[in-house]
C-alpha cells in the first residue's frame, strides 16, 4: 500500500471516529437529561474534561444536582463511580487505602495486605473538597497527576480512565481549607454550577416529586472513552491557535510585557503553562465532540474562562475594588487582544 493510500485510510478512520464521537455525545446527553434538567454548560464542561483526560472542579451552592450529575454521567459511561465526602476528620488513608494485618489460620503467619480506598475508581467525586485539611487534600495530588497511589513504599496504579470531579460550596467559608494553588492547577476546568432558570426549576420540581425514577442506558465503555481520548490528542491544531492560547495565558501574568494595565493592577499571580496546554487540549475536545476534524479560535474562547479563573490570584487592590478573578479573566478574554498577539 502506497504512502498516499495509508494517509487516506487514516483520514477515513479518523473521520469515522469523529462521527461516532459526535453521535455518542448526543446519546450521552440524551441519557443524562433524563435526570438532569438544564445545566447545559456544566454538562458540556464535564464532557470536555472527560474526553480530554482532565479533572474538573464544580463550584455551586448545595442542592443544584452536582452529585447526581456526576453519578449519572458515570452510569451512562459504564464507569466505576466512587463518592468521598470530605470532612475535617477525614484522613489520607480514608481516601487512598490502608494496610491491614492478616493472620493465616493454617500456618499462623501474619502479613500485611493493602486494602484499596475509594480513590480506586474511574470517576471519583470529591464532595466539598475544601472541607478537609491540606494534609488530606494532598492525598489527591499524586492520584490526579500520575494516576497512581503510593502507600507503605508500594505504588499501585489507578484504573483507567481516571477522573476526579470535585465540588465546592462558594458561600460557606467557616470550617473550610482553601485548596493550595498547586492542587487547583491540577484541575483542568473550574465549572460554575448556577441556579436553574424558572422554567427549569419548575421541570425539576415536577420530575422529582413523583415515584418515577428514570433509568440510564450506558452508551460508552471505559475502553471506548480511552479510544476517544487518544483521538482527541490526534486532532491537529494550527500554529496560530497555539500562539493565541499561549498569549492569553501569558497576558494573565502581571510581569509579562503582554499583560494589559488592569492585569498589572489587580493580579498577583497569573496562570502557568498548564493553562496553555489545557486551553489547546480543551479546544481539541470541543472540536471532537462537535464532530469537527480541527480546532479553531472559537473553541479556545469557549474553554478559556473555565481554564483560567481558578489559576489567577488577585491582589488586595482587586479585593478593594470588588474585582474577582472571574470578571478579570472575562474582561481579558473579551478584549480579544490575545487572538492578535
């Protein structure tokens, strides 16, 4: 087979996979919408993180269906799901697992056996992740970055695919421990879960106050999802898209020559290189989910705020002016200067 024929065959296969992915996205959302009303942007954000192989932080007040949303997606993807309720007395071993001493009744010999914790699942919901001390929060760091857990000198791989979807309550600050910047940086996206519209809330009340519980039919498996993740990585990104994503990330850094005046005034620390990587990867995922063979600037624009807002640290001047990291990032993205740099 000639090189041209091989190239054509690969392009045909990639096109078929993209069409299959776009169809799978449609079927998946249909299943999730049987239980979840509204929250379209959040659902799209979670799917973007999943097909990119990244983690997501869901920020919203209690009662908006964050836990149900995550468990329903796990069910629709036929993935193993585990929920960890983070509390002040939670210990690292409660997440990763612990060694227990066992005795062989036949020989009388004693030995240690590692009992895996709830982190050994495909989708881990870290509920109210900021309610546990930093020592326990740190138990997630290795798992999120290397997809493995080290205990008692032994390293155990986590099941693939592996995702952490964490939730935070933005209104209660007593008894909470803010996530360290290094841990926030591990989350690909921060997704804002907002109150539903009046029409959506009426539908929620109607559907949740009956004895009818909609079932969910799985549409993808773990192997399918891993194949999709490989496909997303293979989607090409033109050089101007990479330059734009890097320029946008650099503009959040007050010490960078590209940074506009309001960034220098209100920001202490900007986003690191991981933000550029995630904007490009998220753009690829958006294109793939839409069945398109190439990402564009609009895809970068769609994911930029979710990638940046938890990576930008504002200073006292911003707090005095009542400027948040989110609205500063929104202003920067809306300026469009990063597209021309």
